């Protein structure tokens, strides 16, 4: 898949503002990594035919919560909501994390997700 296709999917999932910030922070040191994730994460994995975007978002949330990647988890909670994953489904994902990866990781993820969901709901009502 091309870089341009990966960038299109990345923008659809994460939003223009996030992608623009990431691109503005690119340096000669990080440029190759940004190209890599755009081509492979967004252009190949997120563009695959096997599952829909909502499922991909929920898989991503579970993996990031289970591995304790809090910043990436927060970013992908926003992406999941953009991909029309309902808060109830995010809750169920985190319940699975609690059972299979540990209550402390799920507890942290619940706190992050709760804050973001509340912010997003406030933004939609304003």
C-alpha cells in the first residue's frame, strides 16, 4: 500500500489535527519511523479487509491497555470514538483487559478512557 493511502487512513482514524501535529514534529531522526508507521500500521494493517475499523479500534485499545502504553491508549480512545465505537464497547474491552492482563492496567485505562469520553461528550454538546 502506498504512503498516500496510509496517510489517508491515518487521517480518517486519528483526525487531521493529530496527524498535522505529528508531521510538524518530524525530524531527520524520526522521519523514517513516521514513514514506516504510515505505510505499515496505517497503509497495511488498518487498511486490511479482515475486520472493520471498530474491531481494529477495540483490538488496539485492548493491546495498548494491556501493555501499559498510556499515551497511545489515550490517542486511540479518541480514535475509537471517531470510529463510532460506543463507550459501552470500550468498557467491555477494558473488562477483558482486567481479566486477561490485570486489574491495575485496566484500572489505569478506565481512568484515561473515562476522562476522554467525558471530554468528547462535552465537546459534542457545546
